């Protein structure tokens, strides 16, 4: 993982990990070598809850186009709806 | 050399007296031999790194790989551990040196040891290899595409690491450097700068940069794998260790 650039965000919500749902408190976003996705680099997002330990993590690894499409979709959805 | 070996998880007293996990591989041949500390890449203490550790034993060297993320993520899967360590800023330099020192002591105390120990590291482990070789009395060091020996991480990086090229006068052993010409961390310019610093310091070193290869060209389970560069790199490693770890 070697671009080393990382954005960190404090978040509030829930994620579903290997042991079921848990509250997520932090997210890290980085463009780096993936662990699993078959590509040289990927946009990686970790949804975390450090207080529950390292395994309290939901991870995704996306190619650049997918990440951009996802980002657009989130922005459009938020813009067109309200609480 | 038959390639017969034994490999197992062991535990050491690392920096600060902390108990750390490590993967130990040893050739079954009982002849006196040199030893290697294998420093894993930033993605962690994973199967690929354990495979590399076994490869040294198959070649006749004692080898040990410490799990540098033991403290942050005991028992976690390697990718979860790496994510946790990344979010916390990576491995502090002082702790790394203490953990490697524990590995070196363990290796030198083994009955087959000829007393000569080297260190090899990949990715972030490349920088840590340089750090260890400037901090501990060793006989060989192999830096595989380690970034930020010269140069600094991006401002957005959570990693609490900085350049360490000023330690070059303290380098205790010959250094073999293996790099990808397409890599940006370290970039070819940074590799050249380190080369010049070591030359100016009068330190024995041998650098090779492979065209058509970028970062992590040794990683057989990643798209970055470049078989020609990796094959040549391994041959250079074996020659380097034969020259520096033989009694």
C-alpha cells in the first residue's frame, strides 16, 4: 500500500461485518494497492469502529471509475432528498 | 541443499518487553548458517510474506518474520490488522528497531546460527530495513522498494514517518537495493539520491532498478508481480547473502 495518502472521516451509522451489524465511527479513504481486487491500485474505503477492535471493519476496494460513479450517486441522492 | 524446512509461529519479547508474534522458518539441515529477519510490507504479516520467509529457509538460511502489528491487532486477519495500523499512523521507528533487535537475538541464539544476520524488507519494510541496518550491528541488508528513506510522505498521510537518509553514516553492513523504475514511492530520483548519499558516506551498496516494473514486483499474488524482475532480484539476493552471511 504505497501511495500513503489517506483521508480520515469521523462518521455515524452502522456497517455489517463478518459478525453482523455494528456501529461505525470512523472511515478511511485511500488510493493504494488493493488486498484482493485484481488491479494495480484501487480506491479503498474502510468503515471502522476502533473501540471494537481491528476486525470491526467493512472494507471495499473499487477501481477509479467505480469509485467516481459511487461518489456521484451519493452526492445526487443527498441532493435530491431530505430527512 | 534439499529445501527441507520447518516453519512455525513463535513469540518473542519485543520492544518495551511487549510479547510479539513471529513466524520462524529453519532448514532441517543442521549445518551452521546465516540468518535473515524478514520485515513484512505495509499490507501486513500475510501469507505472501510467510512464503518469502519459508523461501529463505528452503535456501538454507534461518529466517524469522515478526508481526509488526501484533500490538494493534492481535489475532486479526492481516488485512484488518494493516488497516488498523494504517489508521493509527504505522509502526513507530523506535519500536521497529526494538522488535528487529529481538529477532536478531533470537536468531543468533539458535544452535545452527553462524552469528551472521541480515535483514530484508518490502515496501514500508524497505525503509525499516534501512533503519534497522543503521541502528543495529548486522551483516547484510536488502531494501526492496522502500519509500521515504529520502523524501517525505504526502501531507495527508497518517504515517508518522520521515526521511532517515541522515543515518547513512551509521549503516552497519552492505546494502542491496532492488527497485522498480516505474515506482513513485520511491521514485527513480529518490533512489538515485540515496545511491549518492551512500557513495558519499563510503558505504558498500549495490542498487538495481528494473525497467517495466513498479512497486511490489516481488508480490506473486498481485497484478504488480513482474516475473523477470523478481527472478533476477532473487538471484541477486542469493549472491549477496552468500557473500555476506557465510561464516
